[in-house]
RNA sequence: GUACCCGUAGCUCAGCUGGAUAGAGCGUCUGGCUACGGACCAGAAGGUCGUAGGUUCGAAUCCUAUCGGGUACGCCA
C-alpha cells in the first residue's frame, strides 16, 4: 500500500486537481513527531481563498474515513498524517523478507540499454588514485541500473592511441627486455617511458623515431602492432588484478584506437550539414552561439582529435547497442569537451545526443599538492587497496583472531573501506586523499556498516525461532523500531533517485542511515527476549530485513557484506 | 578576460523539484559492556548556511550582484 498515493487520490477528489499534482504537494516531515506524511496547505490557500490553517482543519474532516492512518492532525497550516505503525511494520518487513535480494528492484529499465564508459585505463600505465572515482562510480551505476532492470554495457575506453605508444616502442627497442617486461609488467614499461624522456633531452631525434613508430601502428604494420598489442596485453593482465579485487568486470575494452577507422562518417556528416568550417588551417565547428569555444574536428595536418574520436565512439555505440542513455564517467576537467561534442552531435542532427550524459566528478589530490605522475606523487590504486587490506587484517587479529577465512574478510573490509570513501560524498566534491581518513574504520565507513550487517547476522543465527509464522508486531511499537522501518522502506525510492541523478552516494548515505538506526535500536532493545515467540519473530524479522537491505545496498555500490568480521 | 563548478559546525560533508525546530561523521570533553558482537551507543560543546539585495505566506535551496576557492578555454587526451 502506497500511503502517499492514497492521500493524493483523495486530495485530488476534494480539490479537483490532477493526482500527480497533488502527489507532488506531499512531503516527508523532518521530525517524526510531525507525522509520516505532510500536506502543506499554503498553496491551496490561494485557490481556495481561505487561511492555510482553516484548510488544514477542513481537510482533516474530509480525510476522516481514509484508512491506513492512526492519526491525522492539522497543525500550523500543515495536515500531518501518521501511518498506522503496526500495519506499516507488517507490510514493510514481510515484503522485504519475501522479496529478499529482489527488494528494491524495478522493471522500469526493461528493454532499455545503458552504456557506461568508465575507468578508462591507459595502456602501459598503472591504475592510480585518480582512477578510483571513475572506476567505482561507473561500477556502482552499472549495478544500480541493472538492479532497476536495465541492460548495462560497461565499456573501458582504453587510452591506447597517441604518439606516446611510438615512444614506448622506441624505448623498448633500444633499452627494453622481454623478460623484464613479462616479469615486472607496467612498472617496467613505466621505467622505459622515463628512460626515453631522459634520453630525448639530449637526443631530440628520438622524437622522429617515435612518430614513425606511431605511424606504423596506425598503418597496421605487423611488427609495430605486435608490440603494441603485447603492451596492451601486459597492461590488461595487470590492471585486471586490481579490477578483480574490486569485483569489477567490463563488457568491452574498446579503446580509442578502435575508432581510428570509424571517424570518416562523422566528418562527412559535419561537411554535409555545413557545420565544418576552416579556421587557421584546422577544421572546426563554431559554437559561439552557445557560449563555447569552437570544437576542433581536424588538425591542420588533417589528423583527428579527441572530440572526433569521441563522436565516432558515440555513433558506434548508438548503432551497436541502441542505448537509451550513454554515460561518460570522467572528471569535471572535461566538462567543456563533453558539452562541446554533445552540442556538435545535436547540431549535426543526431537527436539521440540528448541521451549522452557526462557523469562528472571531482578531482583527487594528495595532501602535499596535486597529483602528478611526473613528480611521482601518485598513490597507486593497488598500493592503497593493499594497505587497507593490511589494516583490516591487523584489526581482525586484534579483535577477532579466531575468525575463519580471515583473508577473505580482510579483503572485503579493506577494499570496502576504500570504495566506500570514494562513494560517500557527492561526485562533484574534490577529494584530498589522506591515509588517515581512507584507513579510518569507524563512523560513516564501510566497516561500520559491515559490522552492523555482521551483528544482525549474528543475532539471527543465535535465535532458534524461524522467521516463518505469526508475528506480533506490537513488539516493534517504539520510536527506534519505527525510525528503522521507515528508513528500510525508503530504500526503493533512494535507489531510483540515485539512478536518476547518477549519484551512488545517495545509496551510500542511506545505508549508513539504516545502519545507525539499527545500532540505535539494537542498543536500546533486546531482539531475542523472554516474551512470546510471536514477538521474538517480529523483532527477528526486523533484524533480517535490515541485514537484507544493507546487503543489497552495499552490493549496489560494489561492496561485499561479510556475515562475520 | 570568458564560461562552468564549489562555498553549510574546528575538519569532512548531508540537506530531494523552496516548507515547520538546518542534520551526520571525524576531532574535543563526559558517560555506558553481569543479557543478542564496544569496528557500538548516549550526552555536551560547536552555526550571521561566504556577503548584500530581490522574489515568496515561507529561502541553505530560486534570481541578481559581489567576495573567496577550483576547473576549463584550437590543433594533447
């Protein structure tokens, strides 16, 4: 039963409004003393030409016969509805327990496909902290949309195009060693890069060689391609270990180079629509009308650019996957780029350009300055994860040394802590990486929530009463239980909002909210007690429902829920 | 210079399409394990919601201006 709908329908009858219009007027009060659903009557006072408090009084009478509410109260121009707690508790808990991990799912996405472009690792470069946000946000959105019934396509848009790969071949040919690369992977490739740039200072002619090698890659010269593919293989093998640790898999690893032969149609279309104009030797699309600098499509030498490739990729994805939306999870530094190429596609007549979404996020920097590969200030993602894992392990040794599968649990907790910290705040916020806060396991953190889950599990295991059978929900007639049940029931809407706003942090925060309310309840009330089996059952159902929703929520943001820790 | 983003407690942040008394966590101080897991719970202290106008019955939320911080602005990605 949807209480808001019931109220909205009745209100529509009385005030003669559309039902969605009256639904929008309803809100959830800030304080539970003011009821569960509130109708502010201020706007009605204009059309009804009466004082809000009088309208509220009158509506109170009109709502008298509506069932499902234990009390309806008129207060200071608000009409406050108090839902029948017993019925609500029964409905919410039985629903969660019956649906299990399906609770919160939806069919809104059936038959729709969403492409998610995230993580975008560069060939021959390691994953560092700068990749954390895109990787975990993208993965969370993937999980969330799948949960809502969408078909998701996860794409790792590899950075595998550019002269840099020519330089890498030069470096490898001159100073490289097959075994060293096989053995040390990306670290060795990075060493070769650095060596190259050192040498280039005194031997500028190396740059010509690099350009030549890159040209060979583009021309699909077999020797060049073989080396390049090998570098890619080495890179993927290594980064996949980190992805595995995070529990992430991609459907496609189609990088920039994949689109090199797919750009002509884009250029042709821009020519046909007369959007492409020559400017200082380059070909651009002017965007002055839209308060943006021109979007460069072709360089003076005729070579394509970032925007050109991204447009080719968008076209390809539209044709291949027929997406209803295509999300790009990249940092806000690229805001302009996305606004530009979305606009160019729109001007070129691709009406689906409005389905392209730049899911931007803030930058990660180190405490002692900004993140820079050259200055060696990057924290590698795998190092951060390993450190968190060690910390989790230490805590387990200290608090629960007899725990089984310690390594597994330490992985879930340690990795969870890092993922959680990246999904706790709104995407747009910049993050200053600090070991202290990343390795903090108390308060609003993954371990806190996981601990709550383990606690609920523990109680459930301890009890011998089955969840099936008559339950006496009067055992849950207290503020703490009511607050928890409300929070659990809000989960569905939270998931939908998180999807609508591309904001996984909404889920993260709600999980914390549920955990806090459970812990409060747990502290104030016994779950297993010496009263009737029916009362015990009601309280156990509350614990079971909490366990379920926390687990589902954590899963959506890519975090596991250990039963013990 | 232009465009966009951010500004809420000492710190890190919530606050949905404007609604009643602005909320968490961390840190500080204090208290709580003889019953289901103390990675927990409770209490205290801490606020001109950057500033100034405006719209409104009502503004942290919308508009304008302004200050502070950030990002991006043609042949890199």
